């Protein structure tokens, strides 16, 4: 994608969705962290179904510890890799209480020191909860960045770095939401909906009319 097309590309996405938000459901920063941790290799829809029952019972690290690991595991058993995720989330709650006074830390280093929290999860929390201009590269963003030519890369870290370099500052805070939603509903993996795409004119891969 030519650098001159990047601004109109994001301006178009912004006009269509001025205030994009995550589709994960949460009411506080801890619930956001927990939901993102649970969402690895799972759908937001599936995570929301589980957390609608879990969060009213255990919406803080302390309450999650009081709920106990067996009950936590049972509440999320419909989510992929639920046993590993339950252990990671439970241990994360313990560390949040012991090291951070029950609060979610605001630095990448502290977030990634928590079990089950990788770079992508930390980026989501930093962006959504704290308004940091981070880029959480999931499978949708990776695909859109490469397919459109916006920020080609061989791995998520390369794509993240290229996006941070290429996305205009005015769009950075919301950019990862626009790209995720675009990949989820329009620029889909098997059958991209190019004829319905608002930004096909800027895309390297979209069919061009003659």
C-alpha cells in the first residue's frame, strides 16, 4: 500500500465507525484482562458466554481467588484450552493481589510477568484500559496488514512494528479495533468480501475495475 493511501484508508474506517470498541464484555480493568487472557485461540462470543456467568461471581482478583480454581475451571470449560487458562488466570489473580494490591498494572513489563499474558494481551489492556497507542496483532490484523499491503510482516511482531511506523498518529489509538473488526467481518480469511469493502480502493489485493 502506497504511503499516501494510508491516511484515507483509516479516515474511511473512522467515518464508518467513529468510536470502535472491543467486542469482549467487561465492567472493569481486571475483567478486561481476564477476558483477553481467556480469548486466546477462542472467539469473543464464546468468551462472553462464559464470563457472563463468571464475572458477577468473581469480578476482582480477590473474589476470583475466593471462588477457587475448581469452580473457575468449571465456569470456563466451554472455552478452548480451559484447564491451562484457568490455572493461568488463577495464578494471575494471586500475583495481582500479592504484588499489585489487587490492581492491574499499567506497564507492559509488569503485565507480561503475569501467567498467560503475552505481548498481544498486554497490548490490548494497555490500549483499551489505559488509552496507550499499542497495536495488538491477532490473526485478523496479521491477515489484513499483509493482504492490503498496509504493514507486511512475516510474524506478528514485524507487523506490529510496521503498523506503529505507518499508521498516522491521529488514528493509532483506535487502529487495532478497526483492523480487527475489518478482518472479522469484511476481510475474512477464506472469502474476503471485497465487493462490500469500504477501503478496497486502497488495498493491494482487492480486484480493481478496469
